C-alpha cells in the first residue's frame, strides 16, 4: 500500500489500485515462513519476524560493484571447490529470519548448508551499502549475521569508498581491517582471498 495516497496516477488518469489483491495476503507481522517462501516476486524481498521487507531495486552502480566482486570471489573460490552466489538468493539465518545478501560464499560447493531453495548458512557474506537505508547493512545485518554465526562479513560502502572486513569472535564481529581506496582488502578467514579496493569502485 502506498502511504498517504488512496489513488495512483496512470499515464492518462487517476485510477484506484486493486486493493482486493493486497487483501489476499497476510497482514504485516502475521506472515509465516512458508507463506513467505511461496511468494513469487521479481523484487528482493526479505523476511523478518512475520514481516515482509521489500527492498529497493538496485542501482546500476550497485550492480557493477556486486558483479565485479562476484568475478573476483569466483576466481578464488572455484579452484578451491567453493561456491559463490549473488542476490536474489535466500539465506535463512534462523527460523523466521531470511535475508538475501548481495553475495554469499561457501568454501565447499557440497556443503550441506547449500540448498536449492535457500542456504542455511555461509562462510562469508557481502553487502554493498544501500543509499535508502545504510543502517540496514551497517548495523542491523551486522548484528543478525553475527547472531547467525556467519564467520566473516564484508561491508562495501560506495559513499566512503571503503571496505570493512569483519570477523566473528565470541558471538560478535571485530574489525579485521578497514580498507580505503589505495588498499588491498584481505579475507579474515580465507587467506587466499584479496581484492583491490580501488578496482572495486573503478568498476562502477
């Protein structure tokens, strides 16, 4: 539903949305995980405590960064027998909490956490900070990924052209490194993995 608007403008007139379709779905806060998993959408949609979170469509620059990092991680992980995937693909952190990281990695392609409908864990996740809600990637997901036991979390921030590499220790993330435009970011848990920060943001 569009807040504070009861009508939507079409190219030639004001028309009323089809509210009846919205009524076919559960109310916010009452969705079950099964109902969420059955949802068929072309949008990025995450699930948190019975609520559906529809994320904004990624920008060209966002996708350029994600695409570049995918090729970098794939070059390292594939010879090791690992797997790298990009959104949209679901990562189930725990019952009732499902996210869709920009990138997620497993050291072994046959890891049982790699399932077809969604992954149930990852060795490393990457989020490119979104302009609409930076706190979602910087604060909320940092806490959630730590709670889910993800060993390593990369936060790529186009606003500051930095990459924060976080390593899980005793249930919380500590900084492995904060890398600027002239640095090479290195993985805390996969020693072979490294990437030029300048190259990341030059890919835009």
